[in-house]
């Protein structure tokens, strides 16, 4: 027969177990709810994987206003949704030659690592807890490289990003190398060579970017329009077609497509090119090159 002391111990153990079980079930339920919210946002906002940089994005709007940028005429701005999730928790190092303003919509927190053109660095935490020094907007001046890391205890991050002038493959570089690391090493406690290589990720040692080397398009299996590994909207394609038409007396546009189902997209792009003044448009399956 159990003593009163033994009965109390067993009762306490059972209470602890029940508290743990309740907390575990509550946590699982919250995870399921958050996961459902992530899926709802992905579907409703039309978010898709962002090549090379990683994360998810969708273009909200490209401005109809026109300005002159370093690579010629450009829309004044563009706006996108951008998301990080536990499946894609890092936005790898990339440099934009446009001002970039990222504003928190939902989720977080996430850490922003900025590498300025003058060799200095900064770290901001995007989130709603202002008492902890978190901020709800992170501005990145043109010429700044940046990486974003979702906190391990965060379910997702959803932001809006506004670029001015509008994003262009000519004014974007994804990736970095040892020169980058030497420039920024030890400029802050967190700016160690090892951590910066982590932020660069799979793009270490090479960089994606147009480099004024002509214009050609690939239509991938999902129907996305790809140039230099980067996704373009139809309006962004039109901007680049106009630049190509103005760059040569006899411009040539090469278009490849991943499979026959995407050939109609290529044909549509040929018409857009013809309307932009490019008569020599060559379309072929990707595997023919």
C-alpha cells in the first residue's frame, strides 16, 4: 500500500506529464495553423521560388513612370511580396543597384545583414518587438549587398519590397567571392569569414548578373521567363527588349523553351519583340543547343 508521500509524488508526476502533453498538443496545433497560413499566403499571393537568392516572391507592380537609370531607361519603381519559411530560411547575399525598402507585413523576426558600398556593415532585426530593438522597415541604399536569415523560432516572414529604380538584371548581382569577404571581414562581431560564406551560400565564387552582354530568354518548364538565371515578368521583358532594340541596328533575340508546352509563350514573346522593333527572333528547344 502506497504512503501519502508516494501518492503525492505520483500525483505530481502525472500533473507534470499532463502539462507537458497539453503544451505539446498546443504547440503542434499552432504549427499546423501557421503552416496553413503559409500555404494560404503562397497560393493567394502567387508566391514562387526565387532563383539563386532563394525564398519566395511575386511581383505586385512595375511602375508606368519612366526614369533614367545607370543602364538606360527604366520604370521608376517596382514592388514585390517576399517570403522566407523554415524550408527556405535564407535570402543569400545579393547586391542591388537600386534603393530597396523592405517593410514587415506578417511573421518574423528575421535578421538583415547589410554590406554597404563604402565597406561598412550593419545588422537589423525585422520584427514587431520594438522594445528589443527590432525594426519594421529596413532600407538598403543602392549599391548595398544584403542577406536575410529567418529566426529559428519564426514560422515565416512576409515583407513588401519596393525598389527604385525598378529591379533590372543589369543592376543586380547575386553571389560573392573572397574579394567580398576580405572587404567586409571583421567589420562587426558577426562579420567573420565563415559566417559570410554561410550567407553567400551556394553562390560563393560566382555571380549572376547581366553585365551588358546582350539579351536572350529561356522559358522554363513552369513558363517562367529566365535571363541570366533570373526570373522576369512580361513588363520587365518589354523593358529589356526596348533596350536591345536601341542598342543595335540589327538586334537578334534568341529564345529557347524547356518543352513543347512552353512554345506558345516563346511565340508570344516573338510578337512582343517584333512590336519593339526586333525582327530577327530565333526560337528553338533548349536541348537543340
